[in-house]
């Protein structure tokens, strides 16, 4: 098929603002290139994709199936949105490249699968440097053989797809439509006679794929857990920079979470909902142009999409000031009780609708306690009434997987009116929302919105909360938020999935964290000149004058402390110097202490954090240390001398650190 934009206009891949290509330049660009091969190996999950294709093949014997991934979508003029593969296509192949198409042709005993793809451009053409698809523009693409090796699929050049589709009989072909206009046009739909109520033939293909996705295999559950764990870390990141005493933009919080999502996964799984105050009452508030306010609630519905496209979907509500008011807590506890009742009801064989009714009854009872229901709870729950839904419009949850609203094409009797099965993953997310304009609720309730959402796996004996790494009860939320605020903001590059507060490092290795501690240790390097803080939290702005900092011993540490200290408790001659020098911090801000424990038998150190690990502006140190926030302290620290209190050698600042020691400033 001819290369073109998403609107079908043929193009050679160049743009209107590109310079001309003189013959001399073209001739020069076509020679002198070394050919390379990617070191690809079969991916571990390839057998999973093969099983899914086999199940789909069994559902449509003797028919050709065409499943495209889709094309890039225009964002504005000649710029495109980042490409995200079609979920059904990715579910069956694992391929993430745009424009690819999976074709399953019947072979008598099943189907032969062929992946039509855009392979690496040949150096014999100019595409590599002229076209926006060329590898000098967007990077190296796989060759046909490389892609085949990686995915365990026969591959063919995308240029041959048009001819391959041209000879397909519409009456014996089904197409997953709506993803690629060129494919939709090449194979015209054909329904023929069908029973009353029977879906269209192409619709049946979409239904079959959706229903295959209802049960998650072990690999899929692992992918979901990875995405959920990254989401937990993202919520921690946001809580750590959420101030209790002043406003910050909803978009700042959205951006902090997006940083974690982009670093630990592929992206966010959907547009993050960050609703402060009355914005929490808008179910899908994605504008995020408001601001937090002390005393208000903050609702955040966010999820990380993993690198294999499986996504989390988690919602938490935080009291910005750190504590719920009595009325906020009452509403929150009603929603928590509803969610807990729903999660306890989940097990194989239970109807999806029954879990919904369980959650909704608890909400209705809570609304009755608040004096809001105009009728009895039983009358409100009657399916001809459901007046309680004025304050909770949505259902209790939905299926979750490679789509945030997974299995959306499944038949009603298999999903909403069906029963839960082992291996299902679904959200449980009841909520109460009191609109600021609602005159049927007391004024003090207006603008209060609460939703609690977790991701739940149905097991043989019940349910497992995959997102249990985040707190759910009101007391737990308050305690967790306080703990996160006591912790320094975490750099995603330094922190991973570990939950230990201390980690052991072999001798000679950079002492940097890769865990998810609570609160997070600050990373750095143990070198011949002592502990070098490496976290951006402790780097000064390039234009801030150099400020050497006094180093203390572990026995004389002020609390709150003004310095970063690394002390080897072993105090052996072969160890690094006992004190840290040449650390720096912002004027007026206190920092924390690292302590290195005695050598273990294998010669390794254990690094932990002691003392205050937050910046606390304007507070001086005790026990004889000069407050860095005071005028006297700033004057002393502006000198060129670096001293230690335990006899350690003085050192001068490292000039090469000047440009890297600035601390990032949070917007807002």
C-alpha cells in the first residue's frame, strides 16, 4: 500500500518546510553506510500471543481475519500524536509499530498468520534520510527477519498488503474495522442473511476478541501488577510534593505523576483526573486547570500504562491539610464501606450486577444516614427508582487489562449481565459526589467528592487487591500522607520497586538506591572524598554562589540538621574518610544525614538515612551548629573553607560540579 498520511493523501514523507535535495547531496548520502543487525531474540511472552491467535482461529474456521493496529493520528497540521497500538492487535501479536496489519488465512486445520509491517528502509532508497518514516528521523526499524524472530510470526512487507487484501472474498472475510481506513476500504463489509439480533459479521470478530480478554493469563497479571506498582510510586511522588498550607496547580500534580508513568512505563493509561475541591465532583475532570486549597479534598484518578500496554486504574482522595474534617471523614467512610463490601462479595460465579448492587446499597444507606434520600433505602434501590444515583452516577467498576475499560465489546450476557470468573481483573470504585449547585444537600456538603478505586483480581477463593500498596481507610490515608510528606521527593531514575529502607551494596559500587523506600533514602556516591549526594534534591542552582558546608560526626548531629553527612561507623583505616565535605544546599534550608554502618563480613556497607530528610526553611540547627538559614550562618558558609568537627581533612569545592549541583524548582 502506498505511503500516506492518516487522511490518505499520498506523500513521499517530506514536509513543506524541508530544504531541497540537490543531486550532489543525494549522491553523497547514498554511500558510505555500514549495515548493522539488531541483536533480537524471541520474547518470553511469544507463546501467549500464539495461544490467543489459536483461540481466535478456532472461533472462525475457514474464514480470513484481518486485524490492523491503526495509523498515526494527526495532532495539528503535520504533527502527530505519539502512536499507541490498537489494543486488540497488540493482544494478538505484541507488535507496537504503526500501520501494521495481522492477516489470518485459513489453511484447513486452522489459520496461517502473517504480519504485514513497514520494514527497515533500504540504503538503496532515499527514505532513510528524506522520509519522516526514515531511520535518521525516527530511528532504526526492524527488518522482516528481525521482527519475525522477535514475535515468532511470519512477516511480509506492508507494500504487499494491498494486493493481499484485493483477492479476499468479502463473504469469507472479517475485518476489525475503525482502525485503518485503507484496510476498511480494501475489504468491503458483507453481512448476508443473519438471525434477528445477530451482530454484523465484522462486529462478531470484535466481540470474540473482547471476550477472549476477559480471563487474564499469568503473564498478563504480572504486567498489570507492574503497572499498578508503578502507579503506587506515582501517587507517592505526588503526595511528597503536595503542600498542606498553600495552593498548587492540579497540573503540577498531574505532571509529577506523568513523569513517573513515562519513566516506569509507556505513559499514563488514560488522561489523569486531578480534581481539587469542587472539581472532585466532576467524574472525568481532565482539564486540571484548578488548584488545591488547604481544607479541601483532592481526588486523583490516575494509572500508569506499562511498557506492554497493560494499565492500572487507581483513585485516591487526600485531605490537602493532612486531616479530614468530621464531615469529609463521614463521607469518605461511607464510600470506603461500600468498596469494602463490594470487594468482599467478589468471587467466581458471582454476578457482576450483584457486586454493583452490593456497593450501591451501602452508598444508599450512607445517604440515608446523611438525611439526603427522599425515600427509604429499599425504595431508592428499586430498579424503577434508583434516586440514590443523583449522588453517584456511575457503576461500581469495570474490567481492566490492556485497555483501561477492557473487554468493552463483549456481549452483555458475558459482561454486565454475566458472572465473574477466575482470572478476571476489574476495578471496584464506588463514589459520592455532591455538586456545588445541588440545593438538595446541605451547604457544607456541596463541592465534596469522594471516590476510592482499586484493581482487583478474581481468584479461585475470592479476590486479591492488586493495588493494596496504597492506603484505603481514612486513618491510613492520613498516616500515609504524613509519612510521604516527611520523605524527600523521589527521582524515578534513583528509585525502583524495593520497599526496604536500607540496601546493601558491594564494595566499590556506587551507593545509589534502586528501591522504593518510605521515606526515600537520597542517592549518592561513596568516593575517596566521602559521601557525594547525587539526588537532585540537594543540588543548587548554577547561579547560586558556591557554599561549602560544615561536616559533623555521627555523635554530634543537630536535629533538625543543616548538613549532609556520611559517616563510616567502622572507622577502619582502609575505609573511606569518615566525614563528608563539599556538600551544598540552598540557603535557609536544612538537610539530612546519611550514616554508613560497619563493614559486613563480605566487605559491604549498609546505607541508611538518619536525621531530618526534609528541607525545613528558616529553622536553625541545635547542639552548637550554625543555622544555615541565619545571616551569620550564610556568611560563614559563603567562605572558601570547608571544616570538619572530627579532624577530617578539609577539601575544596569541586569546580566541575558547579553546573550540576542546582536543585530543580517545582513549578508553582
